[in-house]
């Protein structure tokens, strides 16, 4: 991405330049293809770490209760631990995106659990602790599927907005692929979205929420983009969630890149729930990619045209008109 050194022209009559339009599209591409998945991974790890620490706190409180009440069973409810736990939110049974509960309480044994309120979104690991503080963990059932469904929603929202912006200027359609693929794009977007922290510049959910550049193009969009993440669920402290550094993400390619053959195929598969149709459409994209790699522009155009024709044929059948329009607009960036 380069700075805009030219006067406002075609797009500028609407309050933005071509480079600003391309930059706004690149921000979405980098967010959905790299930064949001990275900070979501950090979110799940942080919530899991906090939950395991909270269970140790509860186990110590259960021991303190038992010492104070030697003739009674271990406490069977969280409120019974109130004299020994200083965090009131933890005693409600919901904190940092996790449910907390006591699953066993007898005269000799006690166990408590912490599991994600939204598996795959607020966390992906379920923890158990016993009265001795022995902590075990297991993958939360359904977490992987729920996470993928969440990311599919984010990708759909992002792809739709990218297509909307691309329609504002035909030149952007022609140039956006090389613009997004430029080596400077990820570092530039990172610096625009990053906030300062003790570990330096990081991109976090807080930083993404605060992003306010390109208001003529992105005003009000990022809250919509982040809505599937359900930030703040079950007393989750979004401001305390960690971020990622540029070093952590700089070697990772956009996946998916919504102005690439594989990215548009991914979006096709998300939209078209009939595997056979999606496979047929993606086969045409693959043929176009292979033709491009061997320098056969005529075969590439033929394959992309075939993709467009099949999109038209599937409109109002396996694809909504809006979905087909988004895919058609994104595919135009490949010509």
C-alpha cells in the first residue's frame, strides 16, 4: 500500500480517492484473512488460561471452607465460597466467557468445572479441578465446528462489504488484487489498526473496535463485522484480551485472500451449501488459475466466464441474488 500523492479524482468527487478506496478494501481483506483469526486465537488462549487460574482459586476456597467446617461436606454451590473468594463475578458462575460450576461435593471429594459459554467463540477447552488443586483439561465438544461457523459469518460480512466497495470504481476492481498482494499491505494495515501495549504495538479486539479511518467508506462497518464474535459474553473483559504483534503475523499469508482464486472458492463453498455445485464452480476457478500460471490468458478468461455463467444459472436456485452478485464482483478482480 502506498500513500496517495495524486489529487482527488474519479472517486474523490464522493469524498475519497482511489487509493483510499483500495486501502479500505485492503483493511477488510487483512482483517478477515489474518488479523481477526489471530486475535481470536489469542482470545481463546487467554480465556482458557484465566479459567484454569480461577478454578485453582475455587479449589483453594473449597479447602478453606472444609477446614472451617470440618463436619460438613465440601461446598456444593459457588455462593458458599463467598468468604474465601474475592472476585464476586466468579461466584455468579460466569466470568471471562466461561461457565463455572461445582460438579461433585461430598465429605471427601470435590470437583468443579469451567467450560466455554460459547464453545469455539469464548473458548475451546473445558477444565476440571479437584479438591487438591489437580487440574485437567479436555477439548470442548463442538468448539471447532462453532468456530468455523463464526468465521464463515465474518467472511460473509467482509466479502459482502468488499464487493460493495469494489462496485464504486471499476479501476479499483482492476487494481485491488495487486494492491492487496503488495508486500507492504499487511504491515500498513497492522499499523493502522494497532494500539500501544506493554509489549509494543499490537492488534487486539479493542484496537479493531476503535479503528476509525476511511469513515466515508467504513463508518459503522466494523461493529457489524465483529458481531459474530460475541465479544463480552459472560463477563468477558474485551479490553483485557491480548493482542498479536506484527512479528507473530508477518509471515502468515492471508487465508483466505478474498481477491484470490482460493479465497473466492472458499466464499463459494460458504455460500453454496450443495457440495456438487460448489465443487463445479471451484473447478472453474482452478482451471482459470492454472491457465494464468501457464500464461494462457484466453483459457483463463474462458474459465472465468464459465464461472460467471454458472453463477448466473445458480442465482435464485442454490445462491441468493446477493450471494451471486458478491461472487461475481470478487471474480472480476481475477481478470
